């Protein structure tokens, strides 16, 4: 189901800073801005990334985390309920009414005056867990499939809180994010499904390559560096 038009309820940018000894700087601590803020091909003006090897770039220009998920996380981690507010996941956009259930891979959205396209889901990492002081959070986000997603920029423009947001095109209605994202994290998937996703033209190259590897039943991705050493022995989902 295509979501109804809605509005930007929160816009966030962050500066890279060194927060943890021995780790690269991070810009996950985003701060709200009213705007209008210019959206370029690589993101919002004023937004930074601490580790460009895994964050940022044209395929991760803008991160959207649904405000709809915050009550779920408050209930899941009541001891940290005060932390789960818009911006806490390091997102650039907080919007109500659009989730992994009603957006699809490749959807094209008008956000303010900019035009963006869903490029891939988010792969939660140890940075998120450490940022919010919950060592199991990244793994919990992954298992729940409530990861949020990234956009590439098709037309630059400006975005401000309160701006309208609407889906303009839906080229892949068969691939809602709620179906796609869990497959990225499953240890084994149907090789034919993996083959289809490995050549999906709107999917970011990194995810296409990951699904290409998943075509082999012998391939097992090592997620420990991403999820963090504190969950090294946590079982993977099949």
C-alpha cells in the first residue's frame, strides 16, 4: 500500500567527533535544524560522516528513520525510553506514516523541493549501540527489521521541517522494504531470490554485491565487526 502524503517532522545533521578511544570519529549524534537546508548529491549541507568507508556517499545521501518505530523501542528498552526520540538513530529525516511496510525499494519521493529514491536499507552497527548505551541494540534493530533506509538524490533541492513528502513513482511494488531488508541479514536465502536482487537496478551496488555472494549456499557473512565484539557469540538468524 502506498503511504499517504505526509510531512517532514524532523530534520537532523551532525558533525564528526571523536567519542570513543581507538575508534574513528562519528557523526551519529545529530542535532535538529529548522531549514530550509540544501540537499546535494551527497547529503544535507552541514551533515558529516566520521567513516566514509561505510557511511555517506551518493547511495547513502539521506537516512530516513520512521518516527513510527520509536514507541516500539521505548517498550523494548524501558530503562532507556527517554533516549528514543527523533534523531536518536542518527537519521537525517524523521517522518510519521512511512515505514518499511509501506515503502518499496526504488520508490521515488518528493521531499521538499528535492527528489530522492530509496537505495538500500540500513545495516545497524556497534556505533548505534554505543551511542545509546545499549550493547544489544544494533542486533535487536537488525532482527526486528526496523532499520530505516537510505535515499540517493535524483534532483537536488531544499528540505525543511514541515515540508511535504509524497511518493511519486513505484517501479518495484513486489519489493517492499519489509520483504527486502530481512533478506539482507538472513544467513541463507533462496539462490534464485538472491540472483534477482543481485541485478536489481535501483538497489545500491553494495547490496547487489552482497546478494550475489548469497547465491552460494556456502557463503556466510561475518557480521561481527559491524555488530561489535560484545555480541560475538550471539546466534545468527537463519
